[in-house]
């Protein structure tokens, strides 16, 4: 496969200073990740990202506990998502400046502290502060993904990214199930208490298991680091294309998962939150099946995987639209959609990590900002569409978004796939 060359110009001096020295080159060239370490990183991702989604099925219970109107408690989701986006912009790029291993462990420890604050908060203002800090630090997920990509050699990078990223998707899907079960057993605060313990546990495991980060020291300043994110996005067409695909696939993903609660909680189903959460287990099957997408990317089959994935995403909305006729059709559609989204997501990351090996954290920050925009847009628009056009309207919305994603790929697939 042809190597992707930078046709825009020379990389700014500030960015090039972050390049690793020939002596150390990169952790990727000297380190080989064991299967157990990769699994530990995937679990860490799932534990961290779940914090952003625990509150979704618990809003009514939280509103009752704090004695506020249910219409107002939705601010919890807004604050969490805004703080997560801020973390993507201001915290994740630090991985290109600081010792990644220490940064990840510190974020996990601070996350545990924030979760304890959520558990013990006696008033809404203190509780919302804890929720916001928790959302900000949940971006440790992306720091872990970038670190895994740096540790893995080029021949195994796609495979490693695929496995670690599957932890992210599984964490998102299982968050609702775990939240519902723990709330039924011991109240909603127990959800965050358990998450705090898991964060501490993973911090301890990673502190002992991860190799030290021995990259060359950089003299770049924090403001220069942030400004270089814009430079990277401007200079790398592959990053722009894959970021746009991320926005579209996660808009489709959120269109399904945000609005799915509405028909399942009403007639004729009237399922409980716990039962609705169990549908997340169905999605896990699709996410796990997509792990090999990274291996296909390592073999130079990125465009083939992307095209198949986006076609599958488009087709998934047909069985999803049949929810009122067959729950089995819905389940098939969920598996198809989650398989497609995860496959394309893993392929996207495998490709962009080749662009600038010295800027992995900034690349993932730039890419994931579009993921966040897509997720938020899908959530907001799908609920509005459901109110006015029902589940058929939601299905048509998801179909339209998926068709646009497939069109974007078809128009850009001839571009080089990135550096090897």
C-alpha cells in the first residue's frame, strides 16, 4: 500500500519537537504487549467510559432522591457530556507531553475521588460538581487507547486498538444494565461507589503492569500543544475524513440507543429499566465480533472493512424499524449496527494512528471530539424525531445518517490510507 505523504508542508517546529529520539524511537518499536496487559487496558476503558452513561436510566430515581422535577434532572447528562468534551480537548493531548503511564494512573485515582464525591454529596450543587469532574476524567479512556497504540508495534497496532476499543463500546453498552441492577439492589449511589472501587483497582493493576514511558523529554508548552491539534487537523486529510465518518457513525449509534428506551418502556412492551438495560448485552455481541477489524487494517484491508461496515450499518435499520412486529428482528438489527459501528471505529483509529506516531494523543483527541459531537447530535435529534414521527421516523433518521456516511466513504476511498 502506498505511503501517505504530507503534501501541505513541513510540520511545525513545535510539533516536531515531540518526535521520539532515534535511540528510543517509540515504545512501539521496543515493546510487545502481552494479551493480559491488553485485556487490562480494555477493562480500564470500559470502567472509565461507563461513568458517562450510568445516569441515563437512573434520572427518575435521582430526581426523587434530591426532590427536583424530573424535567430538570436531565442537566446531569448535559453536564457530563460537556465536561467529557472538555476533557477530550484539554486533558487527552497531555499524553503527548507527559509520561502516559503516570497520567493514566493519576486520572484513575482522581476519578475514584470524584466518584466518592458523587456518592456522598448531600446537596445538588456539590453532586453536580462531582458529576462534572467525573465526566472530565472519564476521558482517561482515550488516553489508554492512545497509549496502547504507542505500545503496540506497527504489525499489531490495529489488533491491539481493536481489542482495547471493544472495552469502550462494551462499557457504554453495559453501563445501563449495571446501573439498573445495582440500583435495584442497593440504590443509585451504589453504582458510583462500585465504579470508584473499580477505578482504584485498575489504577493499581496498571501501575504494576504497564512498562515505563521512556520517550524523549519535550520542551513544547501546553498552549503550543493545544494549538498543534488544529494544525494536525488542517494538515492531515485522512484525519478529517475519518473524523467525519466518526461523527456520522456515532450519530447513528446514539440515534438507536438514546431513543430505544422510549418504545420499550411504553405499550405494548412496558419493560422495566433493568429489562431495557439487558438489550445492551445484545449489542456486546456485535462489539465483540468487530474486534478483528483492527487485524484487517493491519493487513491493508481498511477500505474494504470500512465499506462493508457502513453497508451493514445502513442495512441494520430495516430490522430495527420492525420493533413493533418482532423483537427478534430488533435484536438482529442491534447486533448488525453495533458490529458495523465498532468495525468502522476501530478501522478509523488504526488508520489515523499511522499519520503522526509522535502525536497519538492529539490525534485521538481531535478524532474523538467529532465522535462526541456525533453522539450528542444523535441523542438530541432522535428524541425530538420520536416525539413527532414515532419509531419509523427514528429509523428513517438512522437510515439517512448511515447513507450519508456510506456516501462520504465512497467519495473519499481512493485517498491514500496513511503511513505504515
